C-alpha cells in the first residue's frame, strides 16, 4: 500500500457507504475504528496478487472487502454492534442461538429459505447432497427391479 493514512480514510468512507446501502444502518466511529484496520490488513496481505498499484485496483479491492464485511455483519457475524433502528427509523431485531452452529455440509444443502417481514428465517428446505441423491436413486431402481423381476 502506498499511503496507509490516506487509504484508511477511503476505507472508512466505503464502510459507512456499504453499511448504509446494504444494511441501511449507520455505523459508529468506534466500530469503524475496529473494522478499518481489518480491511487494511487483508489488503496488505494480498498485495501483489491483485494490481494494488493503481488507485482503481485498490478501491475495487477495498469495496469488495467492505461489502463482504457488511454482508457478514448483516447476517449477525459481529461481536458488539446491535443498533436499535436502521436509517429509516425502523426497529431492528437481531437474535442468535446455538442452532446457527451447524456443519458446512448442512449449510450447503439449503435449497430454499422463506423469510418473514423482518427478514428472519421462518422455513428452510434442505436437500441431501448430489451423491446421496444419486445413490438413493440407484438403490430405488435396484429395489424396483428386484421386486418386478425376482419375485418369489
């Protein structure tokens, strides 16, 4: 990174904008003070893999990281921020429970999610992975053949 002080100001502005656009909330300065170094640290670690020598490349990467953080924040992946209302003044409700700690394979099997008017998940449809479905289909076909062809 060329100038960290200048880039931190850019990241801070981007974070504010991402939270406002994606989550419709305003982030406090204390939270921004914690998040900006995270974004800058990730930016420094990938330096060289992305063309961060150009201002456009730096800002594109920062925007990507900021949007990822804002989306994660909106999904409840934040330690200490729970605003009472969004920028429109509507109240927010954020809940977390041990049920969200599920294996990644289970998360990958989600096929349909129905949310209520507040964006909370009300119903989720899970499907087995592709291999389980294929093996299930093969077993069903073999069972059908056994019934039809080898009846005793």
